[in-house]
C-alpha cells in the first residue's frame, strides 16, 4: 500500500512537471490578459497530425492570422502517438490550450471536469463562418446537455469527419476478368467470400498464395460486420454489453473464418513477414479500408487504380461502417472565449481554409459546400468519392465508446481476441468470457458518470 501511494504521488509530480513544460499552451503565459507585447490577443492552438497534416494546418493558421490582424495564434504541433499524453498532462497542470483537438468520446468527462468551454453563444453569433456550413452529424458529436450526447450546448466543433470506406484494387479485378463491385449494392457475405477466393492466387507458381483478397485489422473493421448483421457492442440504453448476442457471435466468427476457414487473408506468420497495409500498397490485396487521410499517400505511391465500394452486408442486407472524428475544443480557462471560439469555427468550416485542406488531401472537407465540389472533381481519385459522403449522410456510425463516460469496457473486448483470430478459440467461447468483464467496466463507467455529475 505504501509503495502504491508513493507511485501515485510520483506520477502526479511527473504530470505537473510536464504541465509546466507545456505552460505555453495557456494564454496566461502571455500575461494576465493573454495578450502579446504588441497588444494582440494571443491564443495557443494545440493539435496533432502527420507531417502533411501539420503543413496543411500551418498554412490555414497563417491565413487566419493574416485575416485577423488583432489576433496572434501560436501553434503547438504534436505527433499523433504523443498527443493524448501531452494533452492530459496540460489538463492536469491546468495549462489547458486555448484551442485544441480532442476525441468525441471525451465530451462527457471533459465537460463534467471543467476542461471544455460552452461555445454555443459565440459560434451561433459568428458572422464570417456559419454553423450551418458544417456537417450536422459532426456538430452533434460535440453537443451535450448534461445528460444526453448530441443535444444541447456546443462544446466543440468537428475538425473533420472520417468515414471509413472499403477500397478495392480495380486493376486486380480487371486483370482477373471479374466484374467490378457495384457502388450502390453491397456484396452479401457469401458473395464476398466467392469473389475473394477467386482473387486469392498463387501468381508466381511456387505453390503458395502470394495475392490475397484482404487482411482486415479487427479493431477497425469488425464494426462493419457486426453492425451489418444487426448486432452491437451495447444496447440502446447504453447500460448493457451485448457481445453475447448470437448475431454478434456470427459476425465475429465470420471475421475469423476469413483467415482460418476460407484462407482469403494472409496467415499470422505471413502477416508478420509483410503486414497487410504493405501488401495493399504493393498491389497484393484486393480489398482494404480507405479513409480520407489516406488519399495523399495513395495518390503518390499506389501503382494501381483503386476505388471505393460499400462494405459487405450481413443478415440485415444493409452495409455499415464507422465515422471517426476529432473535435476542436476551447479550453475553459481561456482569457479570450470569443476569439478562441471564432478560431475553432474558422478551422472547422472556413471555405478557403477547407479548400487548402482539400488540396493537401489530408481530410474530407468539413464544409458541406466544399465537400460537394470535391466529390464532383473528377481529377481527384478515387472516382467514387461519393461513398465517403454516403457514409456520412446515410449509414455511418460513431464508435460504441463515444456514447459512454469512459471506453475501458470497449477496449477490453480487443485485448485478448487473438486466439479467436488464430482459430484456437471460437467466437462463442470468447464473448461468453468477455461479456461479464466488459459489463463490470461499463457499470463502473456509469457510476463514475453519476458521481462526476453531482460535483
């Protein structure tokens, strides 16, 4: 017990030290009024991104500074794998950035703990950029009325919406003489397996397959199969874990069978030699997930033609997939709520800024008008970019953990799933073991939410 207390004290001290290092993330560091020496309102914008994203956002911020001469935005860029740690450290040290990226699953906790500012008034009264220019589904992810997500006050704006589409190697289909997938009608599971078997081939004659149909990551692709089969991780009340539903079990078993029964994906040992992303990039996979963030890399590096299609549909007959997002929040401790809110709105929906991001091909346009123009531009691949908008408008969903106070219960599901993927344990065995553990964590999250709302 004594050692554990010492560890807690030490961890808190480290967090405070990191928070101090990130002191520049608070407008307070610029003086008591958050102004620079030349009298400008000084804001700090903290965000994450790969090099191309960082470059694109630096360009947008430069444009904002030029059009708002009374405001100076200091940019803090952080690599994606370090961002959450540094943001939490800044929050622990009460050095919250004026404007920053955050995950929609954190809305409830950040509102209840006083991290996020209610920016509704500032956003709705803004003149230069209008709220209606942004995807409604995107704004809804950052609304919270104290009880229900998607309703009430605005505690952030979407940096983007990231629809997770399914891509296919068009060149491979044409070479094999197989009809291209219908962009308006998903394969059934049986059809998907049938086509996949035809595309899994030994192309060099050594007796081993070196071209495969696909190789999905379970953490990012299982959702499409579960949802299209009429199942989910959690019930409508958000209080019961439902992974033991027979429809869920069927979907998980189908996912595992793609490798173990149908042999349309590389084996575990083959994937270790060359992972599935690398195989896709080399033109050795027929199907692979595609997000808007992939487009710049694919435009530069793919040596084959690709396009987008609906995910295969289970028993519902309807395709399904998820929509990711990052929010642009305003820190509750900012000295300049109006200016910080206007910056968040500019980053989220300014038409010129969005066009810069489109040209950089780092995300799907958040401005609806720009997105529609982008889809109509035939010079930008893939051809069926409309699939991204269909996901947003028609069939995309948020991750299950976005609707709960914490996501530990959801993360638990994937921690020990490898034996199912290896064929050493059935889906039914696995979910019966996991459901009680997940339910216990969900119950704890529900209780934590109740306690935090009383403060």
